[in-house]
C-alpha cells in the first residue's frame, strides 16, 4: 500500500466537511504555521522565514483575501509595464 493510498480516506473525509468548516481548519493550520515561523525566526532565520511566507500566502488564500488583492495586483502590473 502506497503512502498516498493511506491518505485518501482522510482527504475524502476532509472534502465531506462543509465549506466553512474546511476554511476554518485551513486558517487554523496556517495560523499555526505563522506561530511556528515567529518562534523559529530568531534562531533559524531561513526556516522561520519559510514558515512565515507559507503562513502569509496560505492565510491570504484560505480567507479569500486574494480576491480583494487581485485587481490591485493587475493595476500594479499594468502600471509597472507602462513605466518600466
């Protein structure tokens, strides 16, 4: 039995959860990653920074904030292309 085959039941159970519950679990996971990154950063900067970046991108994605930033990113890309 492959390692991925053992994870399939958990994946299916996670997908059976309601949408809001799934998002809450993802937000809590990324908040945990943020806490780990903050605790690791003074001792291991590279590893702590990796956890902080994962947490930031994950929180933006899992909370749906990327929908708010997407138009701003498009405007910034257009402005950068016109000026540089």
